[in-house]
C-alpha cells in the first residue's frame, strides 16, 4: 500500500484516479499530466508524518524528482493501492522497503535534477543518472548521508560542483565527467578519505588541483578542463600518468613534466612571446635549434685565442723588463763614462733572452697543438651527434619545402595535449605553417626505429579528403616528431564542445 491510514478507501480512490489520468487519458497534454502529478505529491506530503512509513516518503521523493526530470513521461511510473516504489524502473530496495539504489541510465531524460527530491532518500547508497540529457545545476546533496556511489556523468549539468559533496564522508565513487561544469574543484574534496574513483574530466573547470592524497584513490582524471598552476606533488597524484591531467594547458610541475615558467618557446628563441609548455624534459640543444650554445662556443673560442696570444706576449714583455732592470743596475754600479758592460755579460744577457724567447715559442707551439687536437675532437663529436640526431624524412610524393633546421628555428605555439604527446603550431622561416606533434617517448618504449619507419611509410601513404595527411616525420634517439598540415579551424574536440 502507498499509505497506511484508516482512510484507505479515500487513498485508494485518489490513487485509482491518478492511474486513470496518467495511463488512460492520452488526450491530456504533458503540462496537465505534470500538474496532476505535482498536486498528488503535494497532497500526500501533507499527510501527518506518523501516518507514513519510510517507503512511502521515499516514493514521494522519487515522484517529485520524476516530475522535473522525466518531462516526456518515459518512465511510466504507476501509483495504486498495490504498488510500492520498489517495483518501479531503476528502484532497488532493501528488505524493509527502503530505497537504497536508484539507477536511471541511458534513458535520454531531458529535465532537471530538482532540489529537495532524491536528496531525501537518506538510506540511498547508489545514485546513477549516467548518460541522459539532464541540465541545470547539481542540487545540494548533503542529505544523502549514506551515499557511496554517485554517477552523474554524460549529461549537461552546469554551474559549479556543489560544496556539499565534500560532506558525503562515505562516498567512494564520484563521476561528474562529460558535463559543462565550471568554477573550481572544491578544496574540501580532500576530506573524502574513502574515495577510490574520481573523474572530473571534460568539463570547464578552472583554478588549481587540490592536494588529493587519499590512500585508496586508484582512478583519477581531470583532463580536458582549463585548470592552471602547479600540480601538487603528493604520493597519490604521483601515481597517475600525464594523461590523467592533460590537456590542461595551464598545468605545470614535476608530475606533468612541465616547468612552471611563464614563457618557454619550444623550437628555440623567438621574438614573439608565445607561451608554450613542453611535455618532456628539454631535449638536446641540437634538436631544439637553440643558438645559445653556438654563441657561447663562439665566445669561448675568442677567449681561448686571446689567451694563446696573450701569454707569450706577456712573457716577452716581462723578459724585456728584467733585461732592462739588469742593464740599469749594471750601469749604476760602474762609471758612466769608463765602465762599459763587457762582451761576456752582454752575451749572457742575450743568452737568457734567447732562452726565454725559445720557451715562449715552445709554449705557443704546444698550445696551438692542444687547440688543434680539441678542434679535431669537437668535429668528431659533432659527427657522432649528427649521426644520432636523425633526419627529417618526407613521405612519398611530398616536396621538401623546409628542413629540420627550419623547424628548429620556427616560432611555436602549443595547440593541445593528447595521450601520445603534445601538438604545436610552427611557422618556419619560409612562411609555411605546419602542425608538429611531439610524441611521448615513454609511451613508445619498445618501438624500434625500423618499426616506427615502417608505420610512418604506411600512414604517410594514406590520402583521403577527410584525413589530414602526414607530410614528414623525424626521429632520433630521444625524439620523434610528426609533421602535418595546419588546420586553422581547430580540432573536432573544439567544435563538438563549442570551444571556438
């Protein structure tokens, strides 16, 4: 029975009327049906509480939710003297008739999650409204004190994440992904110590990631948002890969392998201050095309040359000064008019001077030999590095309109991150604009050079009007790049989620 009172006959008549109007009066429009349902709920809600048991109050809460969520009457809930809410679609009860699970999934419900409806199901353990079209804000959920599992993903819920979620201390699973939620992630969510599953990806969340450190959290994803700032380095967050955080162009720190710097061009020095964020630690300078090392090498070479020339010149000057001092000392000891330095003394001084000059010449010779040896070693090392650095390979039928050196010096702008790497827009010196995808070498562990080349030959030969062709690829020991045409209209993700 719906209500245990001594007025069973009246309640029976009311429920029969409800049943007839809902199921046997197709001529009534949707608004009239909803009005009658609401009137029935309001009437039943005014019956004294001591006359209704928990199952009946649960029924009222569910009917109040259905009025606002199922505006096209897809659930066909019936109310009569022999019906209990446990017989309704998606409702699961325990032995005493109390609702503990409410699952309405894949039903294309297009209404709203009205406040003060399902939140009155105080014994509810599981609530799933997965994959519907419910919209509007998520209401205050603080009444669901026993809730353990909450799935509201794949809907159109908007507004902020309700702070009341942080009060659900028994919550273990929380999935709010694939909605259009905005605002920040509540910091108090760190108090949910039993949380094992947390997905907030594919929303429009901003701000920073709270320092989540739940011991049992093993599923986590906040990708495809607009989060910023350093990712807190906690034992829990350190367990997850970069795909759990990316793309979020503003995130940085050790976990996402991105330095927290304001401006860091990817392909080298650039006159325009275009912010970019690298997914991996900076590769060798020869690959990035940075000219700073060349400049430093140029300065060091000039300093070394100055030292080579300066040392012998300084020695000759010092020897000359010593010789002059000796001559002046001898001249003072002897008579200025009669005593003249003997030939033997002059020869001794000359011998000292010649020996010093010979030593200086020998020193210069040794330094030149050392410089020549260093130059040979440097050229050899450059040859080795060049052999390891790889080359830009153009796919079959493609014209080589730029080189790897052009890409090294190109102005770069990060477009986004994916599970395989980071994508950049690069404008080379020739004026060509290309899209460069920098692959994550960690995810390509085990892929040999030959396997990669064979795969690129197959992909590079694919041509279709709806497929962006692969123009060229580059691989070295620690770097792999894919070069595509740049598509100015954005990606499929931006069009689907209306982010343009």
